[in-house]
C-alpha cells in the first residue's frame, strides 16, 4: 500500500514537471546563464591559446582576460577577448604582454590571435 502511494506521488510530480511551461523570467535567466558560460569559456580558450604561443609557456601568468561580443573574420558572431599576461621571454627576462583573440561563439575555439607586445 505504501509503495503504491509512493508511485502515485512520483507519477504526479513527474507529470507536473513535464507540463511546466517556463516563464519569461526563467527563459531570460537560462539565456543569460548560457551567455555567461560561453563568455567564461572564451576567456579560458583565449588565455590557453596565448600561453601556447609563448617561448616559455610554463612561465605564463594570466593577469586578466575579458571577452566582449564581436564578429569573427568570417562575419560570424563570436567573442573578442583581451588577454593581459606576464611571462619570460627567450632570454629569461620577465615581460608583460597584451593580446586580442577572436573566439567562436561557443567560446571553445580560438580563431585568431593579435599580439600587442609591451612592457619589455
């Protein structure tokens, strides 16, 4: 009897969840979360791409990365990420650098890196 009551309760809850229509606020929150996740991925992918290009990748120290919505060279939506970092050059001297990285809309694929050398 108790098992039957439990099954009816579970069936009722799953039916209510299946027929739930999301509100405008729930949809907005889900979309905002997806954009935030994509932005976070873009910043990480850009930093990793810049790190790989250094002469001493193990010395890479991320100072900051910030992604803004933009367009790729192909005209597709994507992210433009500014990456500020420190690391050592081929002579062992600590240098600072800035790069702009074009990243896919999903935030996972770095497409193009523009290095701006500074702070030598």
